[in-house]
């Protein structure tokens, strides 16, 4: 059986395309596995066992009250991310070399991205504070003053900062 | 009251769209001209109703009528008027209403510009577009109804999302993106009509191509402006993060760009017909997929999307659309056989074929990375996201191949090239490319991809400029025309080619700027007391202290910095700040940016403490500082891209003649013009 050159060329082209598409799919899905970022809460992280060591993780929870230790001189930040507000809620120790953003404080929602190690420490390389964007009804006769804002902001009544906004786009 | 009027407009618009779609599709496909007048009336009705609905919403927003649900959701008496006007597109319901208005404008513009063409074909094309209109009008009337009347209206509202009133770019970026997105409906309608009628001839390729180019231009500008907005507002030091929202706008751009190239092969060589029409259809499907992904909340969690009002409706529409497109292509595939083949691998059609394969591969890679988290969660209940390294690693090789093709393609002739001649033409751009790489290396720049991009960019720039200059110089020499006359004349002789090369130069600007700003970025973090100085790259920044102030809709705290540029020079001042919006608990940062042609110094204020709260009684502040080489060239490419596209789509005298002749091509209908005039009157 002999094929006409036109048919043979078409077959070769189709075969080449199939091979190329298959190869691309193989590479794409292979790389996908390496670059997955897992979303876990402290409880979920702690229940993973061995599997938690290594992959990139986004750990989301609340900053445990009273756990923040900030060394400005060496830019070392240490705190615990807890499942909830209760004192005995499961929590994970987090270390970071980032400057905490303005609104970072006890009991605020955070997401940290990094890796977890056998030493039970979560090394974070990205700290994001959840924007709540709650509607704050103006109180009767209240008139805020920027001078107050300047002095009060660090007392965390007015949380701040843009670092949590990475993924927000309209 | 206002809500009722607006809702009335929406319902009337829905009725017009449904009526026009049914009449257009049935009469058009039965090869009858009888419905044409009514289709035109339906288009006018749809247009007037949707514009009316949008104006009603604007009226409600401007009069702070909080009995209208959407106004109660995004309106506020404290918001400046300009941001009140644009809050039409600051939340889901309003943006879908705005979408409807843009769709109505496109459909009307298409009808008016092509009303002298074959009425049967026009009926079908407009029928398809109005069917899309039915879907969006249904969304506005039902699941995403912004006109819902609240029984107990609040006295004031929260105002639009502070992120959206933080920068003037927000006024222009969403409309541009929507004009790009919604504009894809027109080529979809034209392509679907051609397939439905089974008459796929050159006459329909002209409007298909031109409308695709219009939408493509808006989409390109919208995407770049989106990156600029993220850069100028979000303060995280970047313009692109492979975030699902960004990918959603990028996917249709990829297929639309592939279409713009494959249509040339289709036109010249009568090849790739099925492929070209598939690209037109899939571009539209991807815009709907993108809207579904970004608007249904599916990325917060797969399981929460059914709670969003529009998620299920969108999913059903998407499924119907997919079945329709695949069925259409399967049914008409036999009509779309290539009439010619590729004669030589060394030809322009080969490079465009490769270009399309690369765009297809890019679309696949980005689609897989974007959809994977959705699939993983719905099938395996795992919450994951795909990191930016996946996208960077897998798309970079394709971008470099694409750059290479952008140079080789314009250099090669159609059909078959003479090897000797090509070798001669290759010498100059190839030499300049090597010299560029060598110069960059000598200047101390490292990194394989960045150097490859710079070399290829030089290669592409030389070839495209040469292709622009050759005809101009020939005219100046042979006809002794002046420079300006020669440029205008040679551009108008081959508008699409000329415009295409100008667009290529714009893309080169973007490619170089992205490579440089990603590869050679410098990042530093510093916490300083008032009066102290810190260094970022070659810059010296002195913290002068905190200052605050009031603007109509917000208060702010700014950290004043004195900036001494590298190598001395006059000091500048930057004031990155945090904005406190009246109605929102969380402040939004605005970075300070010192932009030059060479690089941007980008400082965002991370945290501060005032005198009273600081441990030493001195104001302190923490800054995140980046230096991005050449980054500004990304946005400065916009005028080049738009200019090139305008040259390419400007109607030439010849094209007008061809369009006027189309009814004859399409078959003998009884005097379509008479019907048109009746309908339009």
C-alpha cells in the first residue's frame, strides 16, 4: 500500500502536532505539581504530618493574642497563627524577616506564605493582613481628625496598609 | 421610583433583544428579508433601553437615592462626584449593567456601519449578538438586578470600594477592558452567522477582521492600564501577578492576537479557515469564561459560587455556548477546507503558522494554570493555588520564540523565499542583535532570558523599522516626495502592514520593559527614625517626618522623603502615604513613585508610629522600596499600540468599494437598500 505524498504529509503533520501537544501537556501538568501552593488553616496544617514539610503553604488564621514578638533592630518577627480566638485553639509558630504592616495586631486575620519544617516552625516569606473593609457607620457628631490618626494609628484602632491587597483587582 | 423606572428599561431591553434575536435568526436562516426591518427596530430598542437603564442608574447614584439597592451598596454622600459617576462599574451588579450598555452600543454601531450589506446575513449576525444581549439583559433583570428597591433605605451608604477610588486610572481602566471584552461579541456574531448560513466568503472576513482589531486594541489598552493601576495603587511592587483576574483578561487577548495573524493567511492563501473561525469563536467563549471566573466569586471558593447570584446562570450560558460553537464547527467543517498548501518552509505563512501554534500553546498553559485550582477543589476538595513560577517558567520560552517570529515573519515574503536574499537581509538585524547582547553583557547585565529578550528585541526592532523605512525611501527617491508625504502615502497604500509593524514596535517596548523590570529589580526594606537616611540601590532617602491632611473623601498620613538620585543631582521629594476613607475601617496605601525613562524608584509606606506612640518619642516609619529598570516603557507603549492599530483599521477607499459590493456576492436579494432605508427611517 502506498500513500499519496499529500496524505503522507498530512499524517506526519497531524502526528507531529499530537506529539507536541502531548509533550506540552506533560510538561504543564508536571510543573503544575511543583508549583502548587496549598491553603491550610493551622488545624489542617498540623494534621498533615510529614506531608506538611516541604511544599509552599499559605497558612491562614488569626494572630494569637499576646504572641507577637518584634525585634526592630534585627527585623525579626515571631508570632503564632491560631485557628480561632480561644486560648486553646490549635496554633502554629511563624517566623518572618518582614516588617509587620501597619494594621498587624492581635486577633487580626492573616495569611502567611512559606514553608513548614520538622522544628515546628513556619518560615514565612510573605505576610498578608486580611482587609476587612467593613462598613464603619459614622457615629453621631463624630468628626475624625487627621492629627488623631497620625498619633493613634499605631495603637491599632485604625488598621492599615496595602500589603494584603496583592490579589485584589476589580 | 427611580428603581422601578430603571427596572422597566431593563425588562423592555430584554424583550427587544429576545424579539430581535428570534426574528433575526429565523428569517435570516430562512433566507428571507422580511424580518430585517424588525431586527433593526429591535436593535434600536435594545440600545435605547440599555442606555436608559444606565442613565437611570447614574441619576440614582448622583441623587443619592439609597432606596435603590445598588446605590445603597456603593454610594455615599462623601464620595466626590467623579467617583460617584464611575461607581457604576465598581461592583458586580453595576458592572453587568454597564456591560449591557457597551454591548448595546457595539450592536448598534455594527448595524449602522454595515446596514447596506446583505440583509439576510446581517439579520443572522445581529440575531446572534442580540441572543448574547438576551443573556446579559436576563442577568440584569434577574440574578444581578441592581434596581431592587429597598423598603427601608439607609441614610447614607459605604461608598465604592476604597481601592477603586484611590486612583484616577480607575476611571479609565474598566471601561477600556469592557470595551475589549464586550467588543468580542461582534466578531463572534459575524463568525457564527457565517457558519450558521454556511456561506463563508471573503465578504464576511473584512468586518470580522476589523471588529476583532477594534476589540483587540481596547483589550490591549485595558490590560496594560490594569497593570499600571495595580502598580500605582496596590503598593506591593509589581504590575502583574498571574492572578486569575489578570489571566481572565489575558486568555482572550492571546486567541484574538492569534486570530489577527491567522486571518492574513486565510485571506492570502485560502488556508486555515476552520482554525481562524475557531479562534474567533473561542475568543468570545474565553471572555465569558473570564467574566464567570472573576464575577461569580468562584475563586474565593468553588463551593461558594452557587451562593453568588450569577454563578449558576453563567455556567449554564457557558455550557450552551460551548455546545453551540463545537456543534457549529463540526457541522460546517467540510466547507472550510484549505484551497492551497504551504509551498516552502521559508515563507511568511510558515512563520504565522508557528506564531499560531505558539499562541495556542500559551493559551493552553495559562488556561491549565488558571483552572487547576477550581478543578482541584471541586473534584478533590483541596484548596490550592498555582504559583507565579509555574506561569513564568512555562511561558518564558514561548515569549522568546514569539519575539523571534515577530522579526522573521515580516522579513519573509509570501509563498517562497529566495535563500540567498534572506541570508543577505538577515545580516544587519542579526548583527545588531549580537552587538546588543554583547554590549549588555559588557555593561555587567547577566541572566540568559533577559539578554535573549534584549537581543531579540533589537532584531525585531531593526527588521520592523526597516520594513517601514524601505517603501518610504523608495518613494522619496523615485518620486522625489518629501519625508512626510512619503510616510503618509506609503502608510495609506498598505495600512494594515504598516500599522502591524508599528504595533510590533510597541510590543517590543513592552517585552524589553518587562524583561528589565523583572530581572534587574532591587528591593530593600528599611525602618528609620525622623532625620535618618537609608539607601536603596544608588538612591539616598532621608525621612523628613510624618505629615497628614484632609481631602474631600479621605484623610491621609504621608511620610515625607528627600530623595537624592544616584550620582548626586538635585534632591526630589516623595511622599508615600496611607489613605483613611471615611466609611471604611482599613486604610489604603499609595506608593510614592519617582519615574524616569531609565528606571522607577518605588516606595511604599509599610508602617509608621507617631511621636506619642513611638518608644523613643521620635517618629519612625518603615518603607518597602523597589527600583524597577525601564518599567515605565510598559505604559508608554500604549500610544504606539493604539497608533499602529488605528493605522491598520482606518478604512481605506478600496475597502469601502469592496464592502458596497458585498450584497452581489452573497446572492440575489430584492433591493436590500430599500428595506434598510425604511428600517432606519
